[in-house]
C-alpha cells in the first residue's frame, strides 16, 4: 500500500526528542523518543545548550526508526507537523529547521504546532492498544500539567481553547522536581516521588495548600516548594531518609489536592461533563486515582491518555498537525521557533 496519508511529527521543545507517524484519523503507526535525562541529571535541571545539541544528534536517526518500524517511507508522507512554540528556543529551533528542510526536500507542506495544544488533544490519539472512550469529543475541560505548565482550559472546539486558570508561579512538575532533588531522589524526580509515596502516609506531614478559596482557578506552588525546603533543612538527614516515603506521600498529596480542587471549581463553573488531564505530571498515580474517584462520584467522563502520550511526545503534535493541514493551514518557510505561545493560540 502506498497511500500518501501520513504525517511525520517532530517534538523537540524541551529535552525529549520524539518522532511519530500519525495517519489522517489520528492513529499512531510508530513513535520513537530519545530521553536526555542522563545528560542533565548531574546539573539538577535542564541545560538548554546541552538539550539542543542532543536534539541535533537524535532527530534524524529517530526519523529512520519510525520508517523502519512502520514499513513506510517518504512516498507515504503528506505533511510534517513540528512543535514551534512554546519551549526552549534552541531546542525548538532544531525541530523547526529539521521540519522545514524535510518539507522542502520532499516537496510537502509543514505546520508549526503549539506544544500545549498537543498535550490538550493527546486524548484523541489511537493506536493498537488504546483509543478514546466511546462518545468523547469537544467541548471538554482540560488540565495540562507538566514541568513547565499548569493550566486549565475549556476546549470548545478544534482550534478554540480558553485558558481559565493557570499557575501564578511554578508549574506542578517543577515543584516535584525541586522536592525530589532536596530529598536526594535526583532529577527529574516526579516519577520517583510517585514511587516512594506509594509506601508512605499522605497525612504524615502537613504541607500547605495555596489559593483554596472556592472558585479560584489559579494555582500556586512556590509557597509549598519553599515550605518544604525550610522544613527539610530543619530535619536531621537521618530522619529525612527514614521518613522519605511519608515525606513524598504528604508532599505529593498537597500538589494533587490543589490540582483536583481546581478541576472541581472549573467543572462547577463550566458545567462541562468531559474532563481530560494531560502533560508529564498526569502520569502521577495518585493524581490519576483521585481524578478517577472524583469523576466517578460526579458522573463525569474522565480521559487520561496512556503515559506515552502524557509525557512529551511527537504523536500529540502529529494529531494537531494532521487536523491543521487538513484545513489547509500549512506554515510558511519563514516560520521560526517562539519561546512563547502566539497571541490567538488561546482565548
Ligand atoms: O510533559 P513533560 O514530559 O515535559 C514538559 O513539558 O515539562 O513533563 C515533565 C514533568 C517533570 O517535571 C516530571 O518530574 C513530571 O513531569 N513527572 C511526574 C511523573 N512523571 C513525570 N510528576 C509526578 N509524578 C509522575 N509519575
Ligand atoms: Zn510538555
């Protein structure tokens, strides 16, 4: 079969290089990602120059990988989707330049995609193992929660998204990562805190919850982060190690509580009956459990994409790009990367 109906998707906005092949129905034929965690761990955070250099090394071999895995080739590709905003400028630049070059060489269109729109629409992705629940579609309420973002959107229709609440300071993932370093779990630490928390008690320590007033849809995590740092500074190292699981469970609960409470307020305000959570932190097992508990009790349809489509991935960019290209919305060769979202990406 030589149908020319596939989108090649490129994601390089932060420190993961990811390439995927998505068809014109949102089915993912292949996805390969290269993590740079080992390169940044020693610095305790992402070093932008190291991130972009490693994207240049990884990006084209990953394109070869998706072709090999799927048995497809350039004759099957009708367009290219690439994350062009927001993110680290140098990282985005690698993806955007690669997309423009591949589009020129293969005489096909390309489209720049907003990374956050990718996270928001990840629940629509399908593959051999997953598909969205029957009847899921617009409009829905979406929480995108990652290392760089914590925002609630009203997703009204394709291309029309209203940001109705966002963090006033740190993102939830950032708070997880800082805490993990402080308790000796290393970087990035969200998943490690999650694992340690499984054998801890959520109410062993009392960490603060911010902006709890009913109806307030904004988030704040910097107070929690500072409180935890001070608290740990005062705790003898030996006790800290002995109580690690309790510390992780209690800290995690403070973040999850805030995320769920804001979602509840947003749902009460918008009355939307479908809710999605996406972004790296949505991989958190406690968040997934609490969200499901709430959705079941409130009679809501909750969609939590599989982890491979929650953390940074190219498939979600391919889905958005596929829909934009179908509407004739290709980008010009003059498009460059942007550290910020475009005015008009969200209303
Ligand atoms: O979406 P993502 O892969 O990249 C960004 O766009 O930021 O999110 C990465 C973030 C990191 O802060 C990481 O610690 C966090 O997601 N994360 C988690 C878990 N898995 C990843 N946080 C809490 N629990 C997890 N299981
Ligand atoms: Zn992301």
